[in-house]
């Protein structure tokens, strides 16, 4: 019985860890996406300034 409870706890911890990883990853991706968009906008809207 003790073993089953232990396994269940470990499984729950792993799931929680996966969720945190996924959340972190999506945050990082969103951040990168924003940087790309900003860069794109900056290059297209202010081309003379980006050439310096």
C-alpha cells in the first residue's frame, strides 16, 4: 500500500514539474516572438535608424 501512495505522489510531482516546464517554455517563446516582432517593426518602420 505504501508503495502505491509513493508512486502516486511521484507521478503528481512529475506532472506538476512538466506543467511548470511547459509554462516556462511558452513564456520564453512568447518573449522571443515579441522580440522578433519588435525587430521586424523597427526595421520596417525606421529603416534609416537601423542602418547606423
